[in-house]
C-alpha cells in the first residue's frame, strides 16, 4: 500500500487525493508527523475538498491534542455525524466535559461506543456503562478498533479496551506512538497488559519502517 501511495504522489504531485491517500497509509503505520504533513499538503492543494475524505485528517491531531488543527479539517464537513464524533473525542480529551454533553453523541449505528462516552460523561451507573460497553464489537477497520478501545478505556472498561487495542495493532493500525500520549489510556499505562500491547505496537511500526 505504501509503495502504491508513494507512486501515486510521484505521478500526481498536485493531486490533493494522492497526498491524502499517502497520509492514510502513514497514519495506520503510526508515522504521524509525515501523515500530518501529507494532510497539510492535501489541504493546501484543495482546501475545499470533501470528496476525498480529507475530514479524517482530523483524527491524528485530535489524538495528539492539537484540536485547533483538527477543527480545520472538520470544517470541511461541519454537519456530519463523523465530524460530531471526532469533535466529541477532542472535547473529552481536552477535559471539556460540559461542552461534550451539550454536543451529544453522533447517530452512527456501528459506533455504539460514542453513546457510551456520553453516558460516562454523565456519570451514569456502572451497570449501565457495562451494558453499553457490551454492545461495542470488533470492526473490520483497525482504526475504528483503536478509537473504540480508547473510548472503552475512558469509561473504565479496561479488559475490553485492551482487547480492541490489541485487535487494532493486529490489523496493522500500529497505534504507536499515539497510545503513549492519548489521555484516554492514562488509566492503563503502566499495567503489564498495556505494556504487552504497547510492545506489539512498537514492533508493528518498526516492521513498517524497516520496509519503507
């Protein structure tokens, strides 16, 4: 995928879509600085591009705590449930619980962990949270598994959070180094179980880098 994405950029250096595709590959490998650079190039080439999915360039800055940059990309598609979901993640990671509650959960049936997030921010009973966590299933998209794992960790559903984080890494969404700084995983870092998944994430990125 990386070879194809780089070749696409070589053949179409002025294509916003080409740079976005290269970002996507780098993002999954955890090469976040270069992924962000490719998003920046894509945005400069076509700051009004909503057809390429450029809005998802908001994911990396959200996970890194750069919410102002994330908003730049989310403004490309301001009224979508996707934008609502990523905005919610940024608000809660930034400690803005009241704003998150005013925003509410997105209406995305396959992303039940966002309803759970709102319930956690409302400090609902533990039984209610556990019941909502049980509805969170493994996705075919490893990045979605990472985001759901982080949401579960925020809600204290640690075993399931670790399981989905492991699934993300196994699916070649290396999750490193973002898992090191993601505040949603603060309660898990330092545990032997997290260390094991972390080691797998580092190995995932190193394998990618050695072949890039």
